[in-house]
């Protein structure tokens, strides 16, 4: 009987934990794209090393061919200006591509 009760309690705890996990609201993300004056793979490596450690960055893609960086981020954890500051601090110029412009696009 004790085993049945213990098994029932564990099952209920598992269901409660799963319900809490499943009910967690998805955090809002935004995507921004910049044109950056990078010219070689070392530039890409330097940008990758620095962007990957910014809090709130969920994903990013760097295209050396198009000279663009597309960043998917959580605006509750990082402000967009932080990306510009980080890239400029590395010695690059940064120009934001507006979402409605006919520029190269990338999807995650």
C-alpha cells in the first residue's frame, strides 16, 4: 500500500512539474540586421567572439559575403544599442537595415 501511495505521489508531482514547464510563457524576441564593414574571416571571428557573450542574444548569423549581422535577441535582457556599441568598439562601422527595406534577409 505504501508503494502505491508513493508511486501516486511521484506521478502527481511529475504531472505538476510538467504542467508548470508547459505553461511557461514564451519570451518575446526581436531581430535586427546591421551592415558592418568587415572584410575577412578574422573579422567574422572577432565579431562572433564578442556577440556570443552578450546577455540576451539568442542567436545571430554573420554573412561575410553580404557584410551583414542578423541578431535575434530578448529585448527584456539587452537593449539594441548594446550591439552597436560592441561592434563599434571593435573598430567597425555599423548601419542598421530597416525591416521594410529591400536588403538581404536571413531567417532563423
